[in-house]
C-alpha cells in the first residue's frame, strides 16, 4: 500500500509519523529525490489539514467560510499555502476550542485568511535560501493603500490595497516567519497547495511605526530630540521671517510624516495617492544614547548648540530658505533615514519608499544578503542640481558575535558596532530592530 495512503488512514500512525519526522515532509522522499509536484500528489490541501495535528486550526477552518472563499478565488488552477499553528500555539494565543466555537464567522475568516497564502509554496522555494520568500496572504486592510507597481516601478500617485505578507524561510531545519522561528520545517504537499505546520502563531501587525515606538518605552530620548528639533527648526524660521510656513513644515508637519512613520492621508484631489510606505528601522534605545554620553534631552540640545544651528538664507533667486541641519540630524541619519542626508540623497523615506525602501527581518541580516541591497534606486527625474541620482547601496555592515547576536555598524566607521537587543518588532509599515549603540557616521566625532 502506498505510504501516503497509510499515513492518512490512521490517527495513531499519523501522530507517530509526525513525531518521527525531522525534515520538511511528513513522508520525506528518498535521498536525492525531487519534492513532489502537484500532479503527483493525490491528497487535497483540506485533507492534509484535516489529518494534521493542528486540530484547533482545523476546527476554526470548519466553522469558517474559507472553503467558499477559496472556491471563489480559484479558477480551477489556483493553489494556496496554509500556515497552520499547532494546538499548543493556538491555546497560548487564547484560541481555545471554546473561543473558536464562540467566534463569528467573519472573525474566523479574517484569522484564517491571514494564514492562507495565494500560491503553492514548496520546500524547494524556502529551504536554505539566503533571503526570505515574500508571500501575499488573502487578508487585506481596506484602510491602507500602498504604492502600485506600474511596469515594474512603484508609483507615488497610484495605490493598491494593503495585503498582509508573510516573509518565509527554512534554514537549519527551522521554519522562519517574519524573522522569527515559527516551526520545525514540517510540511506536506497537496495537489492544490501546501501545508506548513507551525509551533508558534504569527503576529499580525496593527500599529504604525510611530505608535509602536511611542508604546515601547525604550525610545523616549529618540522621540524627544526628534520632536524638539522639529519645533526648533520651525521657530528659527518664524523668528527670521515672521511666518509659520517653513520649508520643513510646509507640507509635512512632523518627522513622523516626513519619514513615513505614520499614515499620510491622501490629498482631496488625489484620492488614489498611497497612505502607507514600507520601511525597516534600526532605532537606538535610551541605553544607546547613554552609551554615547547623552544622558538627557538637555545633553542632546547642548550638542546641537555647540555644533551650530540651521539658519535662514536667501537662495539664488532671492527667496528665503533654511540652510544647514542640526548635529543630531547627522547623528541619527542612519537610524531614521538610512544615511540619505549624509550621502546627498535628499529624499526622505516617504518619497524614497516609492522607489525602494529597505525592508528586511533579522533572519536575513547579513552582508551576504544585504551587502548590495539598493536602499535608494535611480530616480526617474533629477535632483536639485539637475543630475540623475545614482543607486545608493546598503551603508551598514552586519556580523554576529560569539553568541550569535546581530552586530551592525556604518561601513568604514571607527565607532563600536551596535548590538540588536530586540529584533523584528512588528508594525504595519515594517519591522523595528532595537539597538544598544548609536550608528555613528564615518569620521563623525561626538566629542
């Protein structure tokens, strides 16, 4: 009798096979054999889920409207991938049998759509790949709009719905989802998709970058100096001109809007403009400031005063403009704007995200993966000097210490590397990685 048929005939045998399985398949093929193709597999995705140990997840599926949803999305050839957390993981997340039985169908659908992906994602696509495989789930957020790709290039003026994505990788026998270990690399091929079993639930982001940073409690000095310099910049302009409409404040009222940390409501006359841009942040904790000798906001304010402040000047046409930046703008440039200020890339994150904003989780933080990452792509227009912008590549160097912790520093900088003390803090814009030292620019002296 075929082993796969035996597997699905007995619950006891199924459990034993799960326990004995070390690799990615329930019944791994012989050494050197190819991963089963869809036309060689006889079981369906739902049959695989029903026979799996993810009983609570399957109960949720049975009570939901997912079968109808998949049928409505299928053209007869469409395939899907399900990430199914085990019972222990579901219970830790509060998704007990009683909870599932009391949930409304629409809420169950929303939960399961987050774990259901729009294609058949095989072992070969995930195993030992240097980068994450980015899969699109069935769940969207209608309030969020991201740039729409037009002929391969993202547009700043056309948007599409925000669908939650899962960044997947299988490495060293472990399944990574959005940077974190979520399973033991166990999966089963189905003729209409793939099932991946997880030992952890997956966190769905619900807050903006700004909301996450504000709620965290470890970034109080960062927020304080960014808000202070916003106010100072505008005050300098007002004192010099009598106007509240500084260039820094004319269209974007705060750093969080300039750098895309919060949603940007589209203009009334351009309702299709995106309101969300994706990014990754490596943010200094309060400890990072203390490690650099800054113990308070007053210390950072004095640092700016000692290094000179922005000032009003007249441009070549005689119009008043602001010249210069705060010293803390330079100090924090690699944290909040990927070094674009220092490297002459004048666009902020919200504009840059339309070309190519950095977006990565901790499991791929290495020079092998990110060393040639294009942080800012070539601009289709021109900069203020009328010259095309070059590609701007990853300015950071990544390594690991003896314990495996991620170290990061600015390439060429003499400053000590920062350690990632908390990775993959989720937001709807992208992940935040908290670090314990400032990313000091090359040649920059604090004292």
